[in-house]
């Protein structure tokens, strides 16, 4: 069994720390953070640098991502760090700045993380646009960077060799919604697409347009709106005039939530609404009945069934905590349900941990080689990267699930996984009530 395969749960450490100890054959389980590992070897602290949108329009999603990543840092350090073959125990220090949800701050801040804070490894900011800007700096300085909360395909087609994607690419975000529509209603023919004019949402919309057209759907509206938009009346009017079977698109949390609310307030009754980013967030339910029936693509949900057994069936190595362990631990730490943004932050840490263990080193070239060879499953799902020159670092294994807001037995809004069939917790409600 390889080094990654020896990552296992160890009893008696507490919480998720047990599942995160970097065990090797014959290794003792843990070391107090900052101390010497078993056998008297040295301890080494590694700096992970990233920015978060502590303010600005991306605050909700970015905060969840930071929570997940910080939880991983805390868990690894509580477990005594990642033990290398020479006995060194690697612990982590997170260094972050507020990017204010602004792309023009990213390159300055990531340059500062590398040159002043001496970050050894980088994690991307939330959103494809910000991640794309940070990738330039990672490649310029030869730093391995894991992108999470960043789905656009284009970043990985620029010849970079140090940037690795945790998320399912944007080209797959809403294609599954078209497949779900086809399953639910073979007579549905018309789709309206309204999306934010940012990198990620535009990539998703283009891929959806191409895919739906190939499936013989008619795209009756295909419009973009500026980031930060709050008035969608003109788009709603165009949708109403086109009478589509389904409305798809959106962008990020704030704009997508507002768009869904205004569709409902105007009394539009498409048979399906499938929107980006916002629906999987627990806070989406705050818009009340406007959320009912809305479908959203999710990178992860607490009901997924990824496990050590599933990893074996997929021919992948199993890494880290179980799904329910992560969920309960996250809720205890932050008093909130984890979203896929939360899970993606934690998963980014697990991916880096797996590569360091496989390399038994923090040397950039060795960790990069380990990333190239990674074929793993975590509670977040499968992880494997394209290693071709044309799309190096593009995620090729992780798959989306699709949620829908429905009413539970008590009449309260609740998320259900409705697609694909192998992961669903309920049948999709169609058409929207």
C-alpha cells in the first residue's frame, strides 16, 4: 500500500484529528502541536496562504470556504501534524487577507503572501475570477496552489503546471440540470438562460447552451447581467414573453437569490428553475416560498455516500474523515450546517495533505509530482487531475449532485438531492408548485 493509502483513523485523539494523522507503517499516532514527533524527530510549521472575501459580494460563500479550510488546519495540528518518513511532523499556519471580493486586490495580496509571509503552499480565493487572478502569481513564483470554490475550465488551459482544481469544472455545472429536465419531461423544449456576466457564470452558461442545443432544446432567452445587479425586471419580462419550460443560470449567492425571489414575486411559473451557487446554501431558504422547487448544482451535500468501500469500488485511495464525521464536527465548530463551500475548503486541505504524505516531503517539485499521480476519494468525492499540457490541473473525477428545495412533512423548506438517481434522497418535484 502506498503512503497515501496509509492515511487512516487512529483512536483516542478526538474529533476529526484521529482521521487526519499522517500514519505510515509502524508510526506512532500523534504529537502535540509544536512538539517533537514520536522518536524525537524535528517539527516543522508550513505556511498556507490564501485570501478570503471577509467583505464584499462573495462573503457568504467565501466565509464557508475559509471555515472548512481552517477546520482542517486545526484538526491536523491537533493530531500532531503530518509525519514524514524522516520523522518530521508537519504542522500548518494559515495566513489570510481580505480580498474584499475584488479581483484587482488579488495579485498584490498573493504576491505579499509569497514574498512577505513566505507561504509554502497556496489555496485559491473563492470564485473563478479571483482564483484565475491568483493562479498567475502561483505559477510565477512556482508555488503549488489548490483552487477550491473555483470551477471555470479556462484557468487550467493556460499552460500552468502548479495549479490544481478541487471542484467539478464549470462546463459540467448545469448540464446535469438539462439531463434531469429530459428525464422529468420528454415534451419540454424551451430553456431560458439568464446569468451573471462573470467568468464562472459565463463559462457555465456557454457550456449549458452548447449541451442543451445538442440535446435539441431551443434556447429562447440567453442574456447576461452585470455583477452586483439587484433589479432583474427586464430579464423577468423577457422570460415571461418567451414562456420557457425551464429557467436556468444565475451567478453567485446574492444575485442568484435576488433573481429567484423576483421570478417568484412576478408570478412566473416555469416548470423548472435551476440556478447556480445559491440554492445549495442553507441561507437560500431565507427567501421563503421563492425557494420552493428551485434546483441547484452542488459540489457536495451532507447526504452523499462516499466511503472507504466506495473508494475501493472506484479503484481510488480513501482519505480522511467519513461524511458524518465531517458534518457533525463542522456543526460543532461553527454552529451552522456545512455547505459545499465549507466542504470544499476542508477538501482542499485533505488534497494537500495527501500529496505531502505521498511525497513524504514539502519540497514543491515532489509535492507537485504527487499531485499529478493522485487518485483519491474523500468525503467530498473523487479527486484526480488532468496532467496533459493542454489542461494541466483540471479536475477530471469529481461529479456534481443536484438539490431541490421541497417541503418536509412539517411543511418546512428542506433540501433534497434529486439527481443523479444513485445519490437522490427524494424524487424531484415537477412542475414547480
